[in-house]
């Protein structure tokens, strides 16, 4: 009578096939999960931006906050007025959002996936209701720095009589 069990070779072939399928399926699954997190995080930030835009339509200006901690506070004016239910402190990857708002606009930043996933799912920026690319964001930062430098230069030379030259004798 012949033994009806599996041979060692058959077991190795079956394990190899399972590992091969797993090595293809697991990264695809993780990529799908991270893509879903990235999209959900962007949608969260977009929902906050829409609440800010609605506030601007109602009042003619945006509420002023200097940090995301202030924006995500439970006693935020947007929550009190019913424009949004809650404002998340962190994105779906566990990364803290950043942002500020002034009377004339706002900028929100999401950091997306940490580590190696950060290359595939990059940071995202929302400025006054529109997503910005990395290049647009860098141009915005450079422009704001130039405006601040120009404002500081105007403040030091335009006020008071200290910077005027005395007439020659």
C-alpha cells in the first residue's frame, strides 16, 4: 500500500506558491490602505476649508487663528456656529495638521504618510480653498517672506525723524 501523505517536495512547492502570492498581495493591500488614508486626510482638510469659506461668506472675513491647535479647539467659532461638527487634530496617518488663518485667508498643511510612504503620498496644502502643489507652496512661502522683509524695511525707514539726514553746512 502506498503512503497517501504529501512529500517534502510537494510541501515546498505549495509554500513557495503561497509566499509568492503573499509577496505580491500584501504590498498591494498596504498601498491601497495608505492611499485611502491619504484621500481621507485630504478630504478632512478640505471639509475644514469649506467651513472657513462658509464663515467668510457669512461674515465677510475669516476667523483668525495662529496655529492648528487653536483651529482644532472644541470651542472654535466654526463648531459653535454649526459650520462643521469637529476639526481633527491629526490626519489618518497620525500626523498632526498645521495651519493658520488670517482675516484675508488661510493655509492648511497635511503631512501625509511618514517614512517611505511619504514619497508616494506627499504633503498637501490648501490655501483659500484650493489645493497647492509643492512648487506653488514654495512660491507662496518665498512671496510671504519677501512681503515681510519689505514691510520691515518700510517700518524702519518711514517712521520718526531718526533716519533723516541733517542738512550739510
